[in-house]
C-alpha cells in the first residue's frame, strides 16, 4: 500500500485535507469520493529513505527543462503525423534527446508501451516531467484519434508560457542587479566609510546632524548585533518558505499578490490568459468540463484562483452552467464571463476561449511593458535616496568643520 495525501472540497463547501492508503492514485480518488468529498489534488507521499537512488541523483543533475519538453512534444507530434509507429518513434526520440533524464524517461515509456500500456497511463507515471494537463491532453488525443493536433495546441501553450516567463525574467534582471549593488554599496559605506568620518567629526567636537546620527546608530546595531540580525533573517526566511509551501500559505500569498496595485493586474491578466488557453485546449481535445475544472485547479498557477475552481466544479456538478459560477467567483473578469456565456449559448465554447486567450496574451505583453516603465523610475528614486542620504551624512559635518576652521 502507498500513502496518498489529498486536498478536497467537503459537502459543506469547505476545504478538507487528509491521507489515505491505496494501491494507486485511481483507487485513492475512488476512496476520497466514497467519503463524500470532491478531490482537487491527490499526491503520493514520498517516504524518507537513506538509500542512494541514482534516478533521483540524475533528476537533480540533469533536470528536465520546459524547453526540453517543448522540443520533445513538437517532434512527437510531427512524427505521429507522418505515420511512424509509436515504438519506433520513441526509439528515435530517445537517440536524439540530449537531456539524460528525459532520454531515460522516453526509454521507460517505450518499454511500458511494449508491455501493453496506454500512452496516458504510461505518461502519468512521470508527474515530475509531464503535468496533469499534458497527460489529459494525451488521453484526449488517444480517445479522439487526433493526437498530433492536440499536441500541436499543447506545444503552442507551453511555448507561449515559456516566453512569458522568459520576458518576466528579462524585465526583472536589471532591477535585481541594481538592487543588489545598491545593497552592497549601502553596507560598504555604512560599515567601512562612515565610521572613519565619524571619528574625525567627534574629535573636532561637532554636533552631528540627524543623517549622520542615523548612520552611526545603524552601524552600531550592525556591528554589535550582526549575529542576531543574521539568525533573525534566516529564521524569518525559513519560516516564510515553509509557510508558503503549505496550501493555506500559498492561498494567502497569491490572494495578497493579486491585489497589489501594479503587479496584481499583471498576475490577473496572466491567470486569465492561462485559464482561457488551458480550457480551450481541453475543450478542443474533448475533455469533459468537470475534469477540465479539476485540471485547471491544479495547473492555473495561482492558489487563490485554484480555490475558486473547486466551487465552480461543485456548482457545475449540481447542474449549473459554466458562466454562472464564474460570475459569482472572484477574480474572473467580465470579458471572460461574457465570452464563456456566449460560447455556451452558441455551442462554440472552444472558439470563444481561443479569442479570450489571444486577447489576454496581448494584455500580458502590454502589462509587462508597463511594469518595466514603472520600475525604472522607482530604481532612480531609490539610488538618489541612498546617495543623497550618505552625502548628507558626510558633507553636512564637513561643512560645519569648514565654518569652525574658517
């Protein structure tokens, strides 16, 4: 028996968590349903072992990156379209894949398929590499016989999300470097420069101005209690890291971030883009709506919005339309709600979702440019403040000294 942890929605609509012992995740899901709960997340618990495992070491040394999955998926779809048998296809992909972890995974997939397993059941054995969305698309492609088409759509989504992440990293790289050097300059001036000038000023018997007294006090705190500050920083950082790894911590963090003045709007637009893109490909692939809601809950990338999907699924199970619970839920924009309602009425939901995804893709790009334009003035103000503060701390007493000597 394997132990599984789960998060689910109870009969009263509240979130519940627990653990069950089951032979597989399918059995675990059925057990949770028998409890009267709607499972939103089921995860196999890892047992602590002191034995060395080469597979775990390989994953750490050769992690499978998103671009490796994108390349694999594109080649997979192309070779399926040309009619290459699955086993031969995987053997060819294994030979040309550079990432060792992914190459070993492809080899294992081919072996499992030779034993008579389905693509879906085989791919879902590797959750660290293939997400629930990826596996669901594989299952839908197998079911409908349009595997290459749905993989093309999946590749587009992964490429677009990878591009957004790359743009975010590029936009934040310069501000982070500036902030790092600003902190280093602050500490160097505070620890090594200011104390030498203070000694001169005190020897001259000057009454030190407020900026200089603040620098002296800060230096004294750093010099006398640096180890306490370091331990406090480590403790706070560790506590926050552990807390934000919990489900409730993720919910609080994402709820706060999505309400921030500038960043919140960007995060909301990115979430709407991801929602429409994923929901579109699931509808295009023929995945049932209830199953789509479960997949969206686990792949939306925002715990606050993910929590809303649990209630949306519960309402849909009771016979509601999709648009109605979206309207009563938080965070979903009027455009998303109206387009989904129109798509339901015209039975053209996948096309409407595609239009919404394209719209919010453009909105995300504009929002990213807006954030960059917003950050640069703040950096300029921050640099000016630090330079001005230390200039006052040093030059005001020097100006007093010139008056005395003059």
